[in-house]
């Protein structure tokens, strides 16, 4: 597991980290973690899982589950929705 940009988190980042760790523990604690970090551009702290789902919190707000597709990021309210999402291609 790699830590990224979390040397000295501010209050909001620390609160967000506590929320993403709690969500990880409750929803998917057996999944392998690729990276834990803070994105200064978006304001999200996150846990990126090897299965393609990212658990994120922006500025200490509620947790979102993010799946990155080829064209865009999809945001979900639950881990179940995120893990079961399949990107559909327009023909």
C-alpha cells in the first residue's frame, strides 16, 4: 500500500480519512488497497482499491464510491452499486 500526499493532513483531510477508513472497514475490508492519498486538485482523500473502486471524501463530507471509466468517473452512494457497475458503450 502506498501513501500519497498525506504528510501533514489538515482538519478536513483528517476527518475525511476517518470516514473513508470506516467505510473500508464496514464495506470491503478484505479488498486489497492500492493507495491511500489526498488529491490537492479535487480536495478528495481516498482509498483506491485494486478492484477498481475508490472510496473518497471531499473536505470531510460523506463518503462516495468512485469508479473510473474510459470516458468519465461515476460516483455512487454505496459500495454495492460501485462494485456492480459495468460501463456500457454507446454503439
